[in-house]
C-alpha cells in the first residue's frame, strides 16, 4: 500500500458537514478530490479550511496532465514533499505535525516511519545494483540519498 493511501484529511467529518456531504478520510481518494477541489464547494468552507485546501491544490494538483488530478502527479509530488521534510532533518512525528499545519492532513507516525525506512532500503538496493553495473555516479547518488534519509 502506498504512503499516499495512508494520508488522511484532518477533521474530514466537520469538512463534510460544511459541504453537506460525506467525504472519505483518505486525502488522495477520488471522491475526496472531487468534493474538495470543486470551486462551488470551496465557497462553503470556513476560511482556514479553504486556505489549507487551496495551498494543497496549488502545491500538489498543479500539472498539465489530461487526467489531473487522477494522473498520479499529486501522489508523486506529495511523496517528494515527505522526502524533503525528512531531508530537512524532521522525524516522523515532526513530519506529521508539519503536514497537518500546512495542509490539514495527518498520518500515523509509524506509517511515515515505515515509508522512510522503505525509501532508504530502496535507495540502498539501487546503490547495490548500480555497483554491479559499474555505474559509479548512480551508486554514489543513491548511497548519499540513503544516508541523508537515514540520519
């Protein structure tokens, strides 16, 4: 299961009440995207919620794909966001705090920790494969990235 399947809308019930609709708690679910990012629905939300949703849309939903927001770009951008937070030295709990503050999203710190651990292992495996292929540049980049995420 992808980490984006474990990212949830904070206070999704209260937001649903403001929209007079039930919304799934999964932030990247199709129904959530449909309900939260329609122009007419944004007008129904309180200012703080609307601002966070607009920030999320600006940061993750801005792409030129024909299937936007169902093209996979929002998920890839969000994963990059999580990795960047880790690269800044934040631990799993701090990452959850930041994404809650930035976008009214939350996740369980254990899920974030598992995601980061998987990312480190993937980078280490990439380094190993690059070594076998004698691709020193890729090996060095993968090992450096793994080292930065693991600290």
